[in-house]
């Protein structure tokens, strides 16, 4: 142990004890009410039990018992004295476990913990971390092996923790050659690589906070209270927070930096710093972003195809041709006039950009893309499991009692189904209530569209009337976006509340139930407006002379003559981009900073004169800076925003082929934004081991399968693809699309308007007898006037047939892709076999060596 004076500054930027040698591995924080301000000093323990007698010391000018009495006497509320005794017993237990402790004497007190090498080795053995099995020394490095070894040392040198090496470290010029166990053999490249002895310490220090957390969780307080672990102490308020310290010099340069956005993420470095659970999230995000590149390229090709061929599209040319003189029926009663179909020319041309023959091929491609993405991630996950030694890891459940947001521990094992039944009933009713709220919000926007359209149609200005549909659609989409953002935050809080009512057994079960409920509510909130426009708008509007009314005065809204697909595109694009720009990016940057500013202001206000009495020249250490950061709240929000984005990319991609492009651009920024947030905006999370991404994979798989159905219905019922094909191959005299527009417009006799619904004034001839509307119905001179025509049933049958064909084709191709792509790469299988053979050879050689030594000793005797 190095002996340094307390005044020596820490060479690691505030990451060490006052002696400047031992690294701070973990920090416990609590508040203490003081009678008057006191200068800062520390109590340092080297693992020995603290003395409760008033023994004078250079660093301990006040005994621990006096501190307890002072806290108990001056506590602002009941229980402060008991909390001090609990902390004393808990920290004594930590010292018995071998941890070294350093304490502060301030209003906000930091208890800093250091894990010696002996404890680190013991915990590594308890966690079943693989260790070297053989060591061979080399005095020099030459050739290719030397060059690769030097490169490896340069790459790993900055990542080494700033802690002293184990006893008797080898010289930097004396290299060690290790044969590791099979689970880490590939990572160390034992066939041609050379490592220093320091690498062994680095390997043990991977997930160092995890080892400290295991000690904190199993340390019990049996004398002062029946409490097990730091989680219960945090719930009781004995400690305010507990976290490891940031050491961002390396990871910030190589990962949390916008200047390296074009590089692959350092997955191993992320895992070493944050643990396997967060490492798997960023690895999954990297795979998802990487595979968005081919999807984006195909989406751009589809859009360019529509843009280049729009001038050759016959239906849009017919709609733009004023010579055809299609006079359409009024869009509302009394105040709306007849109008020319050619006024919708721009809408028809814009709709063709996304509704063309290439859209069907792109929808099938995206179904295969989703299958390839899931299979590729499974292969990547298997490789990471092998590299990070997760193959044989058992599923670990956090054994601590579940605690509510009110920090009340609950012994759920003692509860029966009768105790849980009220919680389940409230749970179901709350979900149904939130579903009703979502539908009510969608219905409210529908009423807004209907009423505003009717009111704006009363404007005598003909130019304003021409833009009514665009104005109403744009404003309604903005309102939908704001409603989605507000309800998204509300549903997050509701999901937590109703999950707590279930009283899950463990924190892991709580997280899984919370994810399912939050995804159900948030996905329904995000996709409900798009579902309405895609599948319900215009389906129940009726026809001229027999419209469906809301509140007896307002007609249900209809789709444009070119179809509702362009409105689906606008709705999807606005909500997707709005959520990404406002919720995912702006909120992630602004809200943590605002919370930090508010917390700092509150602490300064509560501190009063005590803050002013501090020495302004005292340097701020790493634990002071980390305590001011926002607490870590888990990975669920990060996964959720990406899962919702994945839904936008896959569920309605047939209506918006550019969705993968915007998702790709967002994710390139999102990766570095999340990296900067994890490194600089929130406290360093505890390292948590995880074998896979868990329930999120099942959600992704479910979305991918559901996307096949939604895209099939979008192409069949929302786009004009099926009506165009039916007309071209069944009803066209020339086998072309000429006459398609006239074929899709039905006839209406203006004398059949109900009383009070005909236009009050018109720019057209008052003797106008016939107007047109979008539908397949028999003409008024037919014996079955205004009834659904044979063309309607032909188109409906073709639509249903296409849904069945598309769904089965996409599912078959997806299953074929999943069958053709193995879950485990061939290279990984060969590597595992080779490692098993090497380990077996090593064990046999060691056994033979032991027998030879035993034989020699027997012969000597």
C-alpha cells in the first residue's frame, strides 16, 4: 500500500481516496443535519473495525459515537438517530467483508468504498468469472506476434482502471503469455498474442461495480433493523443514493463523441464500463441502425421511381386534365359548392410518389428485412454471449423485495391471490380506461376535422375554400402529435402505478410487467391516429343523398378522390418525426439539464448559510460532480422509443417508404446522444449482467409479424393498387389504365338531394343535373340506383384475395429466411470446438505432469 500524504492530489481527477493511491470504487450518500458548519476532513479505514471510544487521531477528531448522538439529537424528524445506527452497523459489515472505507464530514456526506485485490479476486470467483489456467513468460516480442501484441497493448492501455497492480507485478519488459479457459480464449487470441500481467487485473476489474453491488446487497443489518442489502436501505431513506463513479476520459473520447458518429461502437468498452445489460442495448441499437441502411436505400429507390414516372401515370393525368370536366358533388351541405376534380391534381401526383407498383415490392422486401434483422441480431447476440462469457450464465433474479415508488418494501411472498385480486381488477380497469382515453382523443380530433372543415367551407373566398382540406389535415396532424406527446408521458406514469398494484415478487418481474403495460399503452397511443386514417376514414361516410351525420349536422369526413394513402403518409411522417425530434432528442437534452438546475437551486435554497460557509477554493471531486447528475432510471425508456420507431418503420412502410431513411438519420444521432447522456448527464449505472435483451425481442418479433398484416391491408384497402389492377385486367377495353378515373366515379342526380342539403349558391349552371362522387355504385337511371355495383364486389374480392396471398407469401419468405440463416455462426461453432480441444489437451498435460512428479517423488523415497 502506498503511503502518501493526504494533501497529495489524486492523479485520476478525484477518483481516489485522500491518500491519492486507492481508487474509489463505489459511493454511498446521505444527508446530515449539522448544528454549525465544520471544515472538511476524512475518516480513513484500512479494513479495521472503527472504534466507538473517543480515541484521538490525526484524521478523526470526533468519535463515531459522538456523531451518532449529534445526528440523533439534531435530526429534523424522527428516525435520524436510528438511521445513523443502521449506517454504522451496515458499514461495519462492509468492513468485515474486506472493503476499505473513507468518510466525509459535511451536510452531504459521501462514504467512499474501495475493493482491495484480495476481495476482488474472491468476488470474481463467487461470480464464476473465468481465470487464466496457464502462464508462460516471454522476455521479448518479435515478428507478427510482437506487432499484434504491441497494437493490443496500445488499444487496451487507456482502458485500464487507475488502481495499483497486484503484489509483485512483472516488469513492463517481461511479458506474460496466458492460456485462458474456453469462454475467453477467442478474446485473448492466445495463438499469436502476448499480454502483460496488468491485463489480468483489468479482466478482474470488468464489471467492478457489479462486484461491489453484490457485497452491498448481501450485507445485512440484524442488530438495528431486520434489513438485507443496500436496496432496502435506500428504500428506507437510510442512504439517499448509491452509485459508482464515472471515469469518462477514455469512453468519452472513443464513444460519447459526435466526431466518431461514422465509426462502429466499441461494444467491449461499453460492456466494461456499464456492464452487459447496457452493452447489449447499444449493440442491438448498432445492429438495428446498420440494417436500416439497405432499407433506407430501397425506400429512396421507391420514392425516386414514383418521382421519375409520375408524368407517365395515366390516372393522375386524367385527374389533372381539365378537358374531361369531372364535376364533383359538394363536400358539405348547403354552404359547399360543386367543384372540379382537376383541382385535386397536386394531391393525385403527390399520392403516386408513394402509391405505385414499386410499393408492393418494397412491402415484401421490408417483411424479409424484418426477418433478416431478427436473425442477424440473434447471431450477433450469440457472438457477444461467447465473447463476454455469458453462455453458461444462469438467469439471475434480483432477490430483494419489491419496493414501490413510495419506498415501501413489500413482502410479496406472504400475499395470496385474494390479496392480489383487487390490484389485478384495478389493473384491468385502468388499462381499459386508458384505451378509452386514447380512443376519445382520436374521436376528438375527428370532431375537430369535421367541424373546422364545415366552418371554413362557409368562407366566401373561393381560394380559401380550395385549401380547406390541406389546412384541416395539417392542423389536425399537429394536434394529434401534441396529444400523443402528452398522453405518452401520462401513460408512462400510469403503467408504473398499475404495475405496483400487482405487487410483483421481484424487481425483475416488476420490470417485465411494466414493459408490457407501457408498450401496450404507448404503442396504442402512437399508432391509433394512423390506424384511423388508414382503415376507417371515409369508410362510413355514406353517399350523396344518404350521408352519415355526427350530431345531426356535421357529415363524416371522406377521403380525397386519390385515396387516403397520402393522408396516412402525412400523419405517419409528422408523428414519427415529431416524436423523434421533440420527445426523443429535445426532451433527452433539455429535461435532464432542467432537473439538474432545479435540484441545484433547491439544495442551495435549503442549504442557506451553510453553502456560503464552505471554502470556495476547495476543489470539487468526482463524487461531488456525479451526485449532481440525474439518477439512472433504467433502459426501458431507451428501448421503448426505439421499439415505437421500429413500429413506424415496419407497420405502415407501404404508405411511407421514406420512414427507414428518417429512422436511420435519427439513430445516427441517437446513438451518440444516448452515449453522451449516459456518460455526462446521468450517474454511472450499476453494472448488471444480462444474457439477452429479454422481453424486447419478443415484442420485436410480434411487431414484425403484425406488420405483415397491416401492410397487406394498407396495400389492399388504403392504396389504389388493387382497383387499378382490377380495372386494367377485367374492365379496360384496351388493357391499359385509360378511363380508370371515370370508372371509379359514380353518378348522382342533383334532384335527389335531401331538402336543405343542396348548395345554396353555385358558380356552375343551375341546370346541373349530374355530379360525380368516389364510389362503386349503380347510376340513378339504373333499376337498382345507388346500390353497390358488381365492380365493387369484384374489387372487394380481389382485395381480400391479395391480403391472403400477401400475408402467406411474406410469412413463408420470412420463415424461409429464418431457416436459412443459422442462429449460431459457423465460425463461432468452430471456435468453441477448438477451445474445448485446447482445454482438454491442457488438462491432460497437467494431469500427466502431476503423475510424473508423483512418480519421481515416489522413486526418491
